[in-house]
C-alpha cells in the first residue's frame, strides 16, 4: 500500500541519517595529508583571531547598538533549534510525501548534518566551558566540565552559527551561480553576526563553529552519495 511504501522510504532515510552521523564523526580517523593541512590552517587562523578576541568583541558589541531590532530578531529566531528543526522537517516531509528522492535527500542531509553538529556543539559547551563576552570581559575565562557554571559559560561552540551555516552551506550546494551562493551565505551569516552583536559569543567561537559545520555537511553529503541515486546537482 501507499502507506507501507512511505514507511519503507522513511525507514531507509532514517538509516541514512544515522549512518551519516557515524560517518561524520569517524572522518578524522581517515584524514589524508590535505585534510591535515586544512586542519592546521584552521587551527593557525583560529589562534590568530583568538589574540584579538577581546578587541573584536568590543567592536561588534558597539556596532550592535545601531542595528535595527528586526535584524537581531531574525538572527536569533532563525538560528534557534526549534525553528530550525521545524523548517528542515518540513523539507523532508515534502520530499517524503511527494516521493521526490532529491528533496528527501536534501531533507536527510539537513537533518543529519544539523543533528551531528548539534550533538557535538552541546557536548563541547560543557567540555570547553568558555565564558561568554557578556559574562566576562576577557577571552581567557574557562570552566571546563563545570556543570554548575550555567549558560554563561557555554560560549563555544555557537549553536546559532552551527545551524545557520549548516543550512546555508547545504542550500548553496544546490546552485552553480556564485552570486546566488553569495546571497545564501550572506543570509546565513546574519544569525552568527547577531550573536557577536549581542555579546553571546567571541569571534573565534563563530569562525570555528562555521568551519565545523561545513566539514560535517561535506562528510554527510559524501556518505549520502552512496545511498541515493539523486545527487545535489548544482542548478543555474
């Protein structure tokens, strides 16, 4: 029956989501020379930016005073987990009920990537215990594995950045035009910048969270290539 067919599709997609999580988490075990070079460059860049975290935070917080509230509200609500999962869930269900393999695959990629990045960022918040700029004026305040520290010490990684950049990178992969890609990334950058304006995160939190998100998307997407005939073909 039709319902049974939809159930079989759903079970297959759920298996793809779980497999994508596992694949993303184990990729560092299979890194090659190029991957190690990228890792080293990311670490060096982050360390360089870390030197100026205090100054960059003051700059962004000062700029935030002049930003219209509607933009700040968009950045906050778009990057929140509840709104994000409602949106990506709608994409997947649209693909499931229309039996579109490509849309299903996009929904699976969105869900698996957001979940993999979300679990990692939640665990990292407690493991790192970095104070938010609005909590402490200095970049060097950490309380790792202190479960009583509270949300004021959950600065790294940035959850809003993880979800927003994950979505933006996936959507951008659907297009060939650099102008369309740029527009998508610009919209996706609003939530991370909003968090800088509000003093919720340091610049290094946002930058490293963005790199983490892109790496996870690329890993999950590679895994899904082996599960679906439909590819994320770049459009016009």
